């Protein structure tokens, strides 16, 4: 698989610094100028539904920002959780008059790989996975991936320090590469903070079953676990609810989940002491911005990490309240070591 990383620079605010690494070939250059009257037409095909307060919502938020600030018209297509609808939804979108089609995760990569060669004039963006670009394949696909293990390491380190029982829990939606990537970093960071820490994994088998997430979290709490890290989309919402109800601590995923819950469920926000943020929306915003500029490197896989500002942990009011100052300082020191290369974080991504 072909891959590239960003040059080492950070976000400006919440937006990736201008300049995804530019492909040498000029094939990414858009053939025409886009304006407010003639916008770039973009479809996001969600293989699920919005409202997960996590992964899909982050993508949609970034595209909403793009629509507000760029000559872009966004359409979001929610295909639901019936797998039989995913390929038809992507195919229907591709067959319409969109300039760019966006979808995410390994579950959609195969479908996109089948369609992209049939529509060479359409641009495709896949996030959180990538096709095999070997031999110059898929010149009209841009892949965005996130080395979240680097951020999850910091959350694991903090979790081990704030745990009073020495037992942490993880709830994975499935054991896919991009999900396990969170767990690898979280476990490594926890062990760095406390070599005797116990980390228990549970597999939900679904991203849209909050009841299952709650059941698994309650079972972990019964075993003495006092910090849970659900990496499970909508299923994880149930695990967070269990943490709220049982007065345990939780680590959010993908977005700053405490901030998301705060307006409607402050009690829920109070137990999420940090989140491992995968800044999908920001990377999609920048990808569209550079598609308009003709500099987006279609035909490559970009792997973005902590040093790029594409992932991180939430250091919000809940973090500052629930994580002791000395632990915050230790986390900052670990982050600096990761960015300098002194600490090498485990990864399943190549």
C-alpha cells in the first residue's frame, strides 16, 4: 500500500494547516473554477446514520464547515445499518452529478474500489481506510488515515493514573484494524504509567447497539474496572451511559464527547475525563479545500498522527477537573516524547 505522511506541522485552530502533501502528477487539478453559484458538488455516503455523537457526526461537521466557508455544496446520504444498502447507496451517489464522493472505513473501501475506475472523472475520498494504490491504481481516490494509537497512548496513560482499582476496560465495536489501533495505543500508554495495570477487552460485534455497550460496561464494572474506553460508535453510547449511572470514569472516542453531551446531559459529560479525538471533519475540510485548489494528492494514502495535529486528546474543563495537575504534566511530557520520536507507539497501520 502506498502511503505518505503530512510534513510535521500542527493544526491552525481546528483546521489542518494548509497544504496536504501534493502529488507530483497534475491529475488532481480540478478542470474548472468553482464559485458560490457553481459549487463543487460533494456527497457523503454514511454507512449508518448521523447522531452517533462520534465518528459520523465528526465527518458531517467538517463538511458543514466546508459548505459554510468554501464554494461547496454538500449532500449527506444516510444508508442506515443494513449492509445490503451500502453498496447501492454508494453506487447511486456515484451515478449522480457529484464531483466528489466521500465514504469512510474498511467496510466501504471495496465498494469504492470497484466504482472508482468506472468513473475516472469523479473524485473519491475514503477516510479511515485505503485501497491498494500499488502500480498507480486508483488515481482518483484520496485516502485519509489516522494513527490514533499516538493519541490513545496519552489517554491510556492518564486512565492508568486516575484509576483507583488498577483495572481498565475497553469495548470494541469490532476487531477491525482501525478500531484495534485505538486499543494498541491505549494499552501501551496504560502500561507505561502503571506496569501492573490490568486492561480487559470486550468485543460488541456492532457499532449500533447501545444496549449491548451498556451491558458490557456494566459487566466490566462488576469486575472492578473503574475506567472504560468504548471504541464502538453508537454502541459506545450505552457504555458511556453505564459509566454515568455507576459513577465510573470513561474515555470518549473520535470527538470531544464530553463537550457534545454537556448541553443536554451534563451528568454524562462529567464522567468523560478525556476523549481520543480523530479529527475526521477537519481532514475532510482540508481535503476539499485542496481539491478546489488542485493540490489534493489523489492516488495516495495519507497517514496522519499526533505530530500532524490530526489526532489528540481532549484537554477540556473535565480533564482539568478530574486529572490531577501532576498527571496532566506527565501526559504533556509523554506527548512531547512521542512527537520527538523518543517514544515509539505501537501501531497496526503500515
